[in-house]
C-alpha cells in the first residue's frame, strides 16, 4: 500500500509533521511564513518547507494530498492574547484552510482526512460560537468532525500542555482519539547536565523570577516541578516562575535549555536546532508535541486508512 500523502500548513519547525512521518505518512508539502522556523524544518526533513505566507500561496502549487494537517495560529483564541478570534488577521487564516480544501476538491482529490490543532481555549472562545462556526464550515465540505482536548503529559512527555485537536473524516465512521499512556518520566529525567553558564540565573534576576507577581497579576512561583508548565513562544523573555520553567542544579537555579524544551515537545536529540536560543524557544513554544501527533497519526492509520484499504 502506498503511503498517505500529507500537506502541512503553518508547519513551524515540524512537530506535527514529524509525528505523521514517524507513523509512515509522506509529507508532500509544507509551508510557514517564519524564516527561522523554516530553517529548522529544512535542517531536519527531506521534504523542504516553503517560506511563504499562506495568504500568498498559489493553491494550485500544493500537490494533491490525502491528509491535510495544520496548527493554525492560536494567539487570536488564546487567553494569553486579546481573543479577537476571526477579527484578528491571524484568526482569519482558518478560512485559508477551508479555501485549500475547496481547491483540492475542485481538482478532483479532496483530502479524506483533515487534522487541525489549536489552544484549548478555542472550545470556549466567544461562548462557543467560534468552534461552532469552524465545525459548520468543515461539515459543509462533507466532513464528520471529531474534537478533543489532549494533554502532552498523557503521551509520554513531562509537560502539561492541553491542546484541542480536530479530526475530520470524509468517511462515515466513528473515530476514537488515542488513549492516554502512563507517564514514566519527570522533568528532572530529561535535563542536561553541566550546562553553559548563560542559562544560570544571576542573583539580580532571580529575585524577579521568584516573585509572586505584582498589581493585578499575582500567582505563586514554583520551581523544580515534576511535570513542566506549558512551554510558551515568549519564554525567551524569561517570565516569572509562575509561568515559565526553572530548575535547580549544581550551579544554581537556571532556565531550561533549547534542547530540554525540544525533549519536552517529544523531539529526539537527533533533531537539529540551527537557530539562536531565542528563536528555538519560540519554535518549541509554538510546536505541536511530536508524541501527540504521532499517536493521532497512528490511530488514523489503524481506524481509517487500514479500514479503507
């Protein structure tokens, strides 16, 4: 049986793609507008991603594919942002996903599977009206839609990271999301040792990092957690320890290294990180956890692809 062909939108550094690749799919297209994310992607994948804004993509250039995947921009739907939704230029990019599916349909090969990812708050955004609209648009294209929130900590990595996933199928079958597995390691198990001194907190900044916040935002700061807090795209700015992750080793309290962040997102140590620390933190904070992606990809292989063979 030939491999299922995958087109990846908003590919970032490739977390969603790597999960599907590991499960035996073939990536035939990938794009992202962030040149640094594309640099990392292209250092790790045989198929090369295009550095292009999805608004500028000629849809006819996207090869015909069986599966469409993408983690569309989450900031417009996140509680960490302004929650403008579709009114935000980035939020409206969901419509480009719909347009690409329509284009493929017009070319005679509508993708039989669509997998999309976003922040969990999407479920509640605008009192639930946003996700209802999204599901209606996908349903109008003939898809049966299954939605669930999955936590990365339930799929082998010690990071609490809840994300909502859409699995959309043209086939009239029931789909079951992958079941959680027992977490067998902690944040401490994935740490590097004897790290560069640049990751060690100075006494001056440590006071700010360990404070519980001021004004209208007060939260308890904790370090050395067994399961990491969610990685964020802005962790390069070093937020307080009520938001970012800090650990204690021989040299003292420190921030996580980019490699440790990659491990928390399920990337293997063979995954090349060719960019600056700041860009690496951003990419890992935006990435889809590889192990979650792989679990979904394999569940689709078992429930949909095998049944369709």
